[in-house]
C-alpha cells in the first residue's frame, strides 16, 4: 500500500504516547508508518502481513531475475528435464 505522507509520518514521541492507536491504524489502512526522530526519518512500522507479502514478492522477483540471467547465459533445461527433476525432488 502506498504511503500517505500527510498521515503516515509520526514523531517517535507521538508513537510512544499513541502506540496502540497507531498500530490499529496501520492494521486497518495496511499502510506503513514512518517514525521520525529529531525531524528525520528513523524507522518504519509495518503490518506483519504486509511485510510478509513484500518479502514473498521480493523472493519471486529475485527468482525471476535469476531465471532471466540463466537464460541469457544459455543455462536452460528442457521442460521434460525440468519436470523430471521436480518429480525427483518431490519423491525425495
């Protein structure tokens, strides 16, 4: 979810005072909260499900890049060989 800079930036002192309320807002909006300290960004608080989804998307994108790099190097296997290897892995 895209951050709304008008609403999603909070000083760390406000976060301490309103942690429960702000955590509920994060869960409801699914937007991260940017914490500031002395006027500078210091940390991001994010809903756990959103964080896990972000990690899964990153893993998928990295796998795609590895596949594209392998294809560029000619390191490809036939569909038949790939399916055989998958079957072997699933049987192990």
